[in-house]
C-alpha cells in the first residue's frame, strides 16, 4: 500500500519541516540556556521575517541576495529591540515575569502584524529560480527543498562553529552555565545576551522566508504554534544542549509528517497533538531530553 | 606609597540586614593579607564587594588610589583584580583550556595569552594533561588549581581567594599554599579569605579577623597568633 518512494517523499518533507523547527530551536535554546526564558516572542520573528521578505522581495523587487541580507539584518535588529525593551529590565527578577512578558510581546507583535497586513493569509510565491521541479524514480522535489536543507545545515554548522570555536561563543556557553562567574571573568554578560538574541532572531526571520517559500502561504499567526513546537524541540532534544535542539527539531518534524503520512487520514487533524504526545513520551523516558545535560543535585 | 587596596567604611546589606558594617582595612602591595572569621562573618561579602558583584550602601573602595566603588565587575577585571570564587566556580561543561582562556577574556594580546597559558601549564602540569577534558571531570584539587590558573590568566595585580582550601585533602592544601606563596613572589598581591586559620596565618603578612561584619582583630601573624581569643576560636587550642 505504501511504496518506498512515498516513504522517501514524506521523509524529505519531514526533514524540511525539521529544518524549520531546528533553526527556530537554535535561537530558543541559547536564550533559554542563559536566561531560563521560554521566549514565545521568538515565534513572532518568523512571521515578521516572512512578511518582511514578502515586501522587500516581491513588492519592492530587490535582488534575492540583497533581500535575504535585509531579512537577516531586520531579524537581528528586532531581536536586539526585544532584548533591550522587553527583557533587560527584568533581569534578576522572577523567571515567570520573563515568561509572561514574552507572551505579551508575542501577542503584541501578532496583533500588530494583523493590523498592518491583513487577517487574511498572504500567498507567498516561491521565487522562480527556486521553483524548478525535478523528478527522479523515487523522489520528486523542487529547488527550494534543496535550498532549505542546505541553507539550514550551513547555518547550523556555522552556529556550531561559532559556539565552539570563537571567543564570544565560548563566553556564551560560559554565561549559560554560570552567569555570575562569567561576569567575574570580565565577560560583559549583557552584551553576550544581546548577541544571543540577535543571532537567534536573525535565523528565525530567515526561517520565516523558508516557510513561505516552501508552503506558499504566510499569515499573521503562523509563528505561534511553530514557536511553541520549536520549544518542544528544545525540550525533546535536551534543554541547554545546542546539538540537542537541532536533533529535537528533526525528530519532531519527521514524526509530525510521517505520522500524518502513515496513520489513517482521520488522524491528520491530530498532527499538533502528536507533537505534544512525543514530548510527553520523551519526558517520561528521559526527563532531561535526548541529549540533555542532567542537572546535578548539589547538597 | 598608597596601598593597593583601601576599603573605607563600607556597609553592605542583603535587603535590610547588614552583612558588613563600616568595614575598614587596607592591603599593601606585594603582601598576602588574610581575612579570617567564622561562617557569616562577612568574608565572602567583602570579596564580592571588592570585585563589584555587590554594591555597598555606604563607604568607598580605592584600588591603586582610584575610587572603584561604582565600577562594574568586568571593568575591575581590566584594572587587574581577579576573584577566585568560593566553590571554585569552574565551568563544568567547558574544557580545561576553555576555562583558562576565559580568564584572559578581556585581553587582546594573543601572544601574551598563549605565553601565560604555557606558564599556567608549567605551574600545574595536571591541567596540561587534561587540557581538552571537560572541567567537570576534574577532582576537587584539580578544579581549585584550575580556578587559580584561570585567575592568573587575567594577569591580575590583586588576587582575591575565597576559601581556596575548602573541601581539599590536607596534602593538597599544603600544595595550594606553596603555590599561593609562589604567586606572591611573582608580584601578585593576595587577599585571602579562610575559615581554617592556621595555614592562612602561616602564609600571611597581615591578618584581619572579622566578626559579624566588623574587624574584630588586626595585626601581624605573630601578634594575632599570641592572642588568647584567636587561639581558642581559630587555632583550636
């Protein structure tokens, strides 16, 4: 009943959705690692990025590469604004204050977008040079699919190298582990946090473009569930672990697509439910996630 | 000559409760000064305030004649103050080498940093062996060495050591104190906080004893040692 080519096709779709979750999870896990903040507003960045791309690329007709860099810059700038306006004043306060603020900012951005664009979804055409269709015996795909997979892997690799090899990256991991001691080392902790927001948000805005190019439609509320699922990916992969967040993204994307592909059609509506069922399952078996660092109990 | 560190009547509070009150002392260049006292006497608070992690509600702190009372911690690191925190404060998930390099975070002289790294490795060959190991896997003694090595990487002029011997085996503590002497011989001034007094008194040039946030006794090791009170409470005799 299900052919190999069907399986491969759906796996590719799962990997692509996984790329999107993984890219978002990257930004979320870094911020969570340092501030213990579940940054719901992170999801809003993919909405903003998608609409920003829509306007600079389709409406203004800027060259593709220029538009991409503008989206990255715009996302990064928004991340910085969020950090400075929303979160910086709350440092040292209770974590729940940060959480509520991030929900508030998400809601604000979503409604603001709705007001400015429209409550109706926008059609987002795949740029022409990404729309070429390829048929092979087992797999049918478009250039955009290849683009998404390669650009995502490239970003993840670059981020990994940044965190592992650069001075700022090492400082970021140190800050995530122990903010007070990082401060003692002469690390300007606030600057490190801002960099985490800027990088994560730039990546999220870029992801918004990927989303539009792949699924052909963007809307003011596209960021909410996507953002929440990206956080689920963070938890599934293991909070505090960057490779874990990426892995979690892929696990979630694949599970979501494959479950609708292979379960009877009447279950298709439950795709979001399935994601959360996976979360519960993983937490039952491995409470600290697949690659999670077990919190040591200190006496 | 002005002293390297001058703490002038500082009061630090946690909420409304003062942890130290009008505390006053000085540290001369090239000295090892020991700050002793029981739990809750305000020793750690004092070091954190000198480092800029805590702010005094009253009083002033002068470093090398400069008022640093309101300077944030990272800038004090740049001026040459390093705190080796209580409990060592090692980044467990980072490698030994990464930990050490973070000590030199504010420095730009790449060559000097690598030289100092080699110097630290000469001082602690064990760390060299474990260079690429995650620091969380080190033993307590090795972690303390790493914490001190990391402090040295910032090329400090004033090193604040918060209970370095805590939780270490007696043999390791002896090694540690030999090391503290060596660091001083290299021209680094040391302010040492300890609960276990004998070793600290043995190495110090000057001793302050704190009690509930105020200096109770001050003097040279010989003067302090001979006091009945100190003998009874801190030297176990």
